[in-house]
C-alpha cells in the first residue's frame, strides 16, 4: 500500500466498532515479531522503549534518532505504523512531515499540560503538515490530564481532559489519548464528553480490559512500555536460568 492508503486504513481502524488494539514495539525485530501475528492490524511504537534502547530517558531522545528508528520499523512491516513522537520536538509540523516521509501514518503527540492554546496550536500544525503531504494522518493527540494531575481531585482531571480533548478533536485530531488507570465511571464520562470512538486509553495493571473499554465506546488501546518490560523480564529469567544450570531450557521457541 501507499503511505496515503496505509494512513486511511489506520483512520478506518479508529472508526471501526471494534477497539483498535496495538502492541507497542521499539525496534525492527520486535515490530516484525508482532506484525507476524494474524491479529495485528497496526503497529504502534513506544517512545519510552525506543529511548531506553538507545540509553536515553523517556522524552529526551533526539528527534533524528527517534525518526530513524520509527522509519526502520515502518519499512519492516506491511501494516500501518503510528509513532510516539513525544511533544513534537518543538516543531510538530516539521516533525510530522519528516515522520510521513519515513513511512509513518499516525502519531501520539503529548500536551504535557501546557496552556491549552499552545497545545491546540501543536495539533493544528500537525494536521496542516499532514494535509500538505496529502496524507490522512491519524493523530492520537495525548493529554496528560491524569498522569500530570498531581494531587488534584479526579473530577478536575476529567473536566480538563474533556476540555482539551474537545479542542483537539475540533482542531483535527483523529482521537484523544488519555493515559492513566481509568475505571468504567471515568471512561464513560470521557467518551460522553469527547465523543464515541474518539478516546484512546492505555492498558495497565488495574485498568479495564480491552473488551470492557470497547463496550464503553473507546477507539484504541495501547500498552506503552509494558511489552518491552515483559520481553526484558523474559530475557533476565533466561539469563538467570543459564547462569544457574548452563543449559538452554527445553522447548524454547524459535523466532519465525
């Protein structure tokens, strides 16, 4: 498929009745492993995971390194790729243009709870850049209304997320990513306030299941750094076993 066709496929997945489940990857081999599964409809990169693989803290990896990796990932799989582009790297429009040139057809860009007008301007810049490239870019505009809430009451975070989410959708975002452990009551309020099939969530221990979020009208669920942590835990367990017995465990699967 062309980049534009992949982008439209991704937008359609957001609009479909079924929740879009994306397992986050951090390099080419992890992307290929996930893409081989018949259930995979799209790939999402994990900004935290890519940064960690290069020795950077989350949110500090240089743009050129991030874009190089997400481009390699996009070139290695046949499904649409949406990338975590942090806060847009101070020039969200140009970052979007470069991401599209690398084969990326959607992105998360976070507001970090900056003033609303500044955050809306970032969304507008991304949408404008994608339109100039002729690509129906699937922007999953992230608000940190919960993860940067501090000690404020949850009701204030809900109201803030809805205000920001509506503004992002009005500015052209495809959906609004609200990371955090969201229960059914909060999720219902977000969907009612932002729109059916317009809210994106993260799967975390203690959160609802994908099926439960789907029933509440959520568009997408992703898993952030958890897939990488699971893979690294498995690596540590294997290493510990090898140190202990020096024998490769029976039944260790080959990566196809």
